[in-house]
C-alpha cells in the first residue's frame, strides 16, 4: 500500500516539483564567475533600439536580442539581430515553474523563441536552469553608456547582447534563485542563454528510473526497519537523509544531474513511519489479545486485592486485630488531614459513643504522652465509659516516619497471667505495622487522586488509560498468583520434583532441594528414569515398565524408599496436559511425571508394628497391571 501510494504520486508528477527546494539550495554552492551574455537596459527602448543595435553591431557581437512588448521595426542592415516579445499569436514561455519557482527549461515551448534554436544546439528533454552564476558576474550596461561609446571591444565582442526596457520599481519581483531583488524578466532569459552557451543545464532523472529506484528502496527499508530497533531505525533514517543530500550536491555539481532527492527523503521517512506505526498497531493488538487471554484465564481464580487498593484499609485492619489480639475494646481515631485534630473511625467490641475523653487534639494529653513515648502508654484518666473489673485502658499512636496517621485506644482485662511488658511490645509491633500501612495507603490515594485530575492527565498524555497499565496489572496478577503458589509449594515438607516427558526438570520445591543435597543427587543432570533408579532397587526394565505404563495410562505407583536411614514413601504420578498446552509440547495425554517423597521416619518410630502401616502406604491400586511389552 505504501509503495503503491508513492509510485502513483511519482507517476502523476506530484513529488517532482518539490525538488525545487533542494535545487534552490544547491545553486548557492557554485563558483561560476564568467558569462558570454551582456545586458543593456534602456529607459526609452522604442526610441533607442535602432541606434543601440547600430552602435553595438560595430563591436561584432555574436547576436543581438531585443526584448519588447510592442512591435518595433528591425533595422535593414542588422545581422544576427532578433526582435522578440511581441507576437500576434499566443506563445508558451520556454521557462516553466516548480512550486512557483522559474527554474525549468521547456525545449518544446520554443516555437515563438526560434532564436534559441538558431543560437544554441537544440535540446529535446526537459532540464533545469543553473542559477549558480552570481548576478554581479553578469555584465550589464545602460543605453546611455552604450550610445556614448563608453565600451571596450572585449566587453561585447563575440557576446550575446540582450536589449530590454528598464523595468519600473513597482513591478513584480522575479521568483528564481538569486533573482528575488530583480523585476526584469530578461534576466531569466539571460540565465537560460548562459546555461545553453556554457552547457550547464542540469538534467532530470527519467520518471521510470525514479519509480524503479523508489520501489527497490521501499522494499529494502521496510525489511530493514522491521528487523531493527526504533533508535537504530531513527539513526538510519537521519543518516540516509544526509546521504541523499550529499549525493544530490555532488551529482548536481559534477554530473549536472538532479537525483529525486525529495522523493528519496519522503520514501525514507514514510517507510520509517509506516513500519513504526504498523509495528505499534500490531503490538497493541497483540497486547489487547494478551490482556483478554490473561483475564479469561484468571477468571474464577480468587485473587484478593492489595489493602491499599481498597476503598478503606480499616476493615482489613479490624479483621487482623480480631484474629490475633484478645482485647476487650478498641477504637481507632484518624488524623484530619492538614490539622492536628482527630476523628473516630471504627470501634471494635464497643460503640464510638463509649469514648468519655472529649479531647480530639493530639497535641494534648493523653495523645501527646503516647507520641512522646513513641508507643503504647497506660491512660490514667477516664477514656472509656463503664470500665469493667481489672479492665485497664491504653493508647498508642499509629505513625510512620514521623507522620501521625491516627491513634489506637484499647482496653484489656488483666489476669494473673498478664505480662504488661510483653503486652506493650506486641501492641507496639502491631501499631507500627498499621501505621506504615496507613501511611502507604495515604500516599497511594494521593497519587491516584493526582493522576485522576484532567489537567494532569492531559499534560501527561493519559486522558485514556494506557494499554501498558492494563498489561502490567494483568502480569502482576499472574505473577502474584504464581509467586503465592510457588511459596506454598516451597513451604510443604513433601519433597517434590516434576519432569517433562523428555527428561527435563520442570519444577522442584525447597524440600526436594535439601533432599538432593543430602543424597548428592545431581537432579539437573538426571531424568525421571535416573532418579527412579537412584532411589529404588528396581531394575532398569522394571523402572521403564512402570514409567511407560504411567505415561500411557495416566496412572500412579508408590514405593517404599530408604535413604540415609530415613524412610520415605515415594509416590510417582502423571501430570495431565493442561488445556492451554499445544500439541507440539507433548504428543501424549500427559505433560510430565511428578515424584513426591513423604518422610515417614518419625511416624514409624512411634509404632510398635510399623509393617501394617507400610503395607497400607505403599499399596498400589495399579500394581497388578502388567507393564510388560506384551500387554501393550
């Protein structure tokens, strides 16, 4: 599609005029200082043209060209004199424009300008006029000086002389490189004649060559951009742009050929943008599918939110307190943001109205006493209503990094087993953790509120939720679930290791790592058969038969294993193929083999007759099945 657009635009000629910009810049770097064209400007051309022609003919010029918008009579005795500019029929100028700049020479438009074909070698193809000659290097004389004879023969001898009417100051300026300060259109013809005389016209690359070059360039760039990184592609595009400009400069200066610089630049950057946005679009679609896939897989799998992501952390805090502390009453007070006052939040085993203390300023006692103590203090003055027998009241600050988040007032009934020092130590630990939790919750909510502001989101280009955030949330949910499961498996005392069908270790827990160290098992250099032979007394044929039957029939078997005077029940079972496993992962209906070592040494040491238990533990329901080759 990109190639079709560029080639169609090139075929229609939409890009070619844009080269006028680069060509105009390149015309400033030449040092051509000589010209065989002489300009003579007259203030009264209709009266002075005849004496001017006669006077200049005495110097034997190559030709005299008189430009006039009115019909003038040509002198009879004049040779190689051309009068142009006045025609009864419409004529096309031999100079056309690119982007409004007069730089293109049209050889096919010289029907009314036959003097060009007479004086110069006729051309067929369209070419560009070279304006690198400084305007100060073009000889110019006034008619008054010519008529007075104030000329040297070498100044006009064998030169082409242009005679024209002096242009008024209010005329339109010329739109050509270096001629913006002039208004006389004869200067354009002077530069054209100079180019034809010096043969410095710049050729244009044929259209079919441009199209073929652009097509090859597009295919190469698109293939290269897709394989490289964004930073490398950007550097490559800049390097190619500089290269096209340098090549264009050298071809114009030394080969008199203008390559399609603008087309090359446009193709380079359009290919870069095309690959960039296409890759971003493809990546975004892939991420959307990934997020949907993760959400579908996580659907139905319970995953509790983080406490700081809830609307309020107090409900979770109260559940924690109720589960682990035996308190009579508890009331939590939160600090009012931007103030040193407090407000009641939650009450446990009582009502908020049970507070007898009227003060809500944490700069006053008893709150200030707890802050000075940096922990729990006993409150001597009444804080709660209707205290029971042996019920004492305490208060502790909820703070983190010096930031007061609130206070925790509580009561406890003291008995003979009550140890106040241990009680305070435990309460301080819980208060410290709760204070840190409240601090992080406040920082999280403040950040969320700041991010939700329209101005902030507009300045950070996040008016809509970025897809990367959804991906991060989905990946974080899966990572949390996976890390939780791995942690649970590592905490199990049963040593477990899983192999795939090709003998590679897929997963093992911490208990098996310790077992492998004690038994010097190089587990990552072993397969399932090696492990079974290392820990049991089975022969190779028996071990292979059991693993074969287990793989083909999705079964399991148990063995009693003795290693270093410790007794283990080895349970070997197949792992069913998961629903999202591709057929290329494993050709069978199982995806692996699981080994579980259950240590029963302590259990057997407490039994008088352990043989009965051993028989029950190692009883295999599939043991009677024949696992020989004859049954397969």
